[in-house]
């Protein structure tokens, strides 16, 4: 590893000129079947940058009550993105599609219509529970049918995919964008990646 680091071709990543970073981002995007990827220092940064890119101040985000976004990101959704999070309790970490639909459908002239549904997979606080692909698909299709975007905090998505017997691209196909951590099942010391379409990555 040290030799590879010492011999790596490098460039100024601020200007998008680091060939190693570019190759990593393109490789990850291809694995997930997305247009582009962006390397970031941490999972929290990937989540918060994605949240900012996918919402506008005042938007409502639907998320599980104990997901990482709610529990462990220091109130950043309100401070950084200016969003309100409507939570759903899910002891097994799986958002109930019917409840998601109710929250989307309940919007009226006095409230803000949800703009984003947030899924965590695997779900850390709920004991590393895997959210099955069928559950993700059901929630995502309901949300997309109502014009609502879907994001997956996939910090441990490789673990989920292996355990579920599907590919990470299968999961990624159901959501607009996704983040994952190199420091989880992949064993790297630091770093995360966000993947999605090129416009989203450019905004992140």
C-alpha cells in the first residue's frame, strides 16, 4: 500500500486534475451504475453535502427516527441545509411505504410537501439491520411517483448487498443518489463516496 501511494500519479484535485481520484470516482460510479462519483473525507460529509444538493431550504425530508442523519450529525440538516425532518419509527430500520405515502399525501396549503425520502442501509442504530431490496423499491417507486427524490445512506451498502444476495447496483438503481464508506466493510482507514447523476455530483 505504501509503495502504491508513493508511486501514485497525482495532481491538483481542487481543479479536478488528480488522475488517481478521477479513476476512483469513475470506478465507483460504474460499480453502482451511476453517471458520476465524488470522493469525500467522511460519511457525514457525504450525507450532508448530498442533502444540501438534493433539497432547498424549507424542504421536508422523510427519514427513520433513529437513522444516522437524525441521531449523529449534530443538527447539521437544519443548520447546513435548512430542512425539516419528519421521522417514522421503524424498529427494523425499514421505512413503511404506506406511512411514507401518508406523509407525502398529507401536505396541504399550510405545510411543506416532502422533497426527499432518506433510507439508511444497513441501519446502524437498529443493529445493522439490512433493508431488503424489495422494501427500498417499494418506497422509492411510491416516492418517485409523487415527484419526491430518494437518497440512500449506504455507509455499509456492500455488507447489505452481500447479505441480501444482490448487487450494489440493484440498490442504486432504485434511488436518485447514494453514499457509502470505504472505512466500513471495505476496510480503508478513511473516506467516503457519493454517486449519482452528473448534475447532482456537480452540485455536491
